[in-house]
């Protein structure tokens, strides 16, 4: 192994083996892949929550599309409230846009009519 002299790093005699470089590269690639999987399709939406025949819906102010909201019991979404939500854009079985709500980022109060 390499040593150190006076706080200055000294590489090991003969350098690193090729397997060490491969292991470092594989570890970096795996970390980048996990970060991509964790962050993809996570979106933030803002708009007014409305009642619908299936539950709740929201028209996203950014893309002007209406999404059916799928929220857990932990997230309370009241119709008439302007909110910012974090979650995942998906589509239902018929191809309609839906939004799986993971978190209520901010409640801005009632929508202005």
C-alpha cells in the first residue's frame, strides 16, 4: 500500500492494479444509476384542486394539463385550495394523465376566482 510522508499522499509502488480502476468505475456508475432512478419522473405541480367524479383533479399551471390526483391518506387535498405538490406523473389504464402525490409542498390558500 502507499504511504504518506509529511501529510503528502504517495501512490503505491507500481501504481494501482486495473481491477481497482474497474471497481471504482463500477461503483461510480452504480451510484449515478441509483440517483437517476430515484429522481426520474418526480415532478412538482402547482394549481387549484378541484372536485371530480373520481375524486380530485388539478390543472397544472406549468403545462396547462389536467391531472387526476392520487393521494395517500397522509396528504389532505381540499377542493378550492391552490397547492404545490411533489410526486410522479403517470397515466391510468385509459391513458388519462394522473399524478401520484407524494408530498404537499405548500398550500397557498384559496384559489382566486
